[in-house]
């Protein structure tokens, strides 16, 4: 990165890795860049109006985090469906019985309904793996450890360990690893822009693959805050414990979102300290991208964000330079 260019200014764009590509969002505009099987980069640009933009009261602190998370899930599934369409089986392959039933039942809405089903199933699986399983396993230690606070701490620690093991396991897949590489390319592009550097492959490659406002950090904050909260709340019944963990998810998500905003918007000793757990976890969810993946990320950024104008306005004394 260019010597002396250390100031980082929030640019407002965010993104998400998809299958062989990246989605980048700026305001209501988003673009999905995908490297197709023939090597060509295709970019699709559309608009998505979030719930917090439609309804002002949903922007209130603590509330906005829950609905922002829901918006990211919906938009993410839409973008994943688009990227996956380039890697589906040959058109001559006969549709499955389930696909035929979906088409007959829902018609043009089949893809949207299927996305909702996938989101619901993924949420249920996450509840079972990361909420119910740790609660049940640590509950077996109650006869040996009478301290509810200690049990809650161990439950949270087990939840973190399961999450880390899950990431380690899925990262063994080549497809997942490439997705993590695109995730790294997304962060590198945003870091490159926010440091006022021209958005070139070389500049992006030298930028950091960790970013303060990453969704991975959000999940880390969710787990850490849940540990602190459940150490204060005590329930004798396993059922009540499990229900409390589910019912308090919106509150925990809301607090985590506000913490993520704080860390992302301010740069001081406290926010740098709070960034450490998320940065460590991003070491598992981001990998160094190659130049071809960086090219896709740049194409997606340029479809929704004028980085040249940004550099002239925010870094007038340093714009126009080279790496």
C-alpha cells in the first residue's frame, strides 16, 4: 500500500461473496459480478430497497440490526441464485420431482419461495447446531457444576468452538474455499477505496483482507454478547434455557449490530481492541484471492460506485497517484 496513506474513510459500500463472484451494494444499488465457466465476467446491476429504508421507525437503535440482518439474508439469497444459474447442470438434464412440483404449485414465484425455504431451513439448522446442542451438552454438567454463571460461560465457549470447527470443516471444500477467497477480495476492494488508493488489481492485492464491518465480526459479537447476557440470566429448566436463547436472539442481534457500527465508524484504542475478535475469526472466513478473483470484485464495485470521484473528493491531495 502507498507509503503514508494511513487514513481510512468510511465509503458506505458493502458486499458479499457468491458462487464464483461477488455482490457489492451502495445505497439502493447493488451489482453481482460472476466469473462464468467460459472465463468471461458478467455483471448484473439492480436495486434493492431495504426494510429500514422503507420504514423509518425500523432505523431505531437495536431494532435496525434485526431487520438489516434479514435484508442481508434476502438479498444474499437472490444474488446466490443468480450466480448459481451459471453453474447448473446442462439444460438437457431432467428436472427433479421436487422442482416440477415447485413449478406447478408456485409458477414464476417458485424461485422466490425456494429461497425462503432455504433461509428457513438454514435458520433452523443453525438453531439446532449452535443453540440447542451446546445447551443440551452443558446441561449434563449441572450435577457436577452448581454455578449457573460458570455453566453459561462454558455453554457460550462450546458454542464458539462448534462454530470454529464448523468453519474449519466446510473450508476443506474447494468451492467454499474459493468463496472465502472472493470474500477476501471484497474486503480488499473496500479497504483499497477507503484508503484513497486507485482501484487497480495491484493496489487491491496489497490491501488487507480483514475489514471492521464484516458480517463475520457480527456473528462473533453475537456469540460473545450472548455469553455475557446468559451468565446473568438463570433458568433451572433446560426448556426455559433453550426458549430464552431463542427469544433473546433479536435483542442480542440488535446489540451486536450497534457494536459493529461503533467499531466500523470510529478508530480509537477501544474500537481497535473490539475489532480483534472479529479480525481473528475473519482469518477463517477470508482467504487471499488471486488476480482473476480481484478482477471480478473490481467489476462489481465499479458498477455501483465511482471510486475515482470518491478519491478526488475525499483525498484531493493524494488522488491521481499510482501505487
